[in-house]
C-alpha cells in the first residue's frame, strides 16, 4: 500500500507524480507544490518509506521503486504523467522512463542521481552490519533526549519538516528500507543505464545546486548531454537541499516547464 497526498485539480489533463529521495518521505515536497496550479499532482511515499509499506522481501532499490511508481500510475488510473524526482527519486523516475517511456510525459530532476559518482562517506557506513538497527537506536535516542532538533537540519532546512524526517528514522521498517536502498546505489548499475538515456526523448528539466556535496552538479551536467531534450538550470552556491529555498522557485520552475513544453511522444 503506497501512501500519498493528492492536490490540484483531479480533472486536469496534466498529471504530476512527485518522488522523494532516499531516507525521506513525501513531506520533502511540502514547500514546492506550485505545480498543483497547473496539474493534478500527487506526492508519494516510496515503497518502505513514510506511509508506504514494504512487504517482506519487497524490492526497495532504485529498479524496484521505479516499477512501484509505474504501479502507482496504474492505481491512479493515469495513462501518462510528468515524473519529478529529488536525489535518488530522480534515479527512480529515470528508471521508470527507461522501463515504460511512452507513459512518461516529461522528467523533472532536482539534484537527480542516476550516473556514476563518488559514494558519500556517510552512505559507506550503511554497509556495516546492523546499520539499520544502529540508525534506529540513534534516532530514537535523539528524540528521547530532545536532541532531534540538532539532526533536523541534515534532512530539511525547515525545522518541522526535518523533525518529521528524524521521527521517520525512529521506525525500524523505514531504516531497513533506507539501508537496503543505499547499499544498492552502486556506480556499475548506472554505467548500464547511461548508454540508454539518449533514447529518452521526452522533455527534461534538470535543477541542481553547484555546491551539492551529496550528488555533485557534474552529474546533472553529464545528464544534460545524454538526454536529447534536457534543460539544465544551475543554482550557484546552493547545496543538496536547494529545492527548499523559496527564492529558488523550484516548484514554480517545474510548473512553468509543464506549461511551456509538449509531452513526449506517446
């Protein structure tokens, strides 16, 4: 069962699915919902995160999540949609586009990860035994001692959103999905995908901060060369959470992208 929040006009011919990053949940989009003015918009929790359950043995890696998002389109009875992905969610959206390109009208990738890049040191720690249990214990201890607010800025620039993310880490199911997905973020997967990206002919908008230390801006620069109809917008000096800064108008930029481009060929 996938948890989601639906806003905008359900009768709008434009459909948008918002996909969050690893370890997060749909709240990461809460300040960037301008696209709901121009489209029927759903912010979804990926399999195993937030309110979306993950049955025993469910595939919570990028390919598994890509198929889960396509299943979500079926459940919503959407023939086609614009997919918007943040961080790992960008890789999920690209995976869905590779699997069923005719169902993807457009792609909007915010600090999107889907090309070989250095693995952040913090993610390497997740390879250790019992990493999920350690994350669960540390998050619960932080919340119990009142230190959760110190961890919140790591997850969001908005304190309330960050606290909800820290609270999510207090669930062992969530943490196990986080660790399983992180362990699968390996460069060799994206080498195989990269040769297929030029086949994706739908319009694509790439938004990336130049000071991102989680997913370097070079990833989007290379992606812009691989996707035939991609537009890259760089945000000077901005980091991985640049989509949360109101002055960057990320939601508004995506809304304008939808209004000014034609959907890819069906």
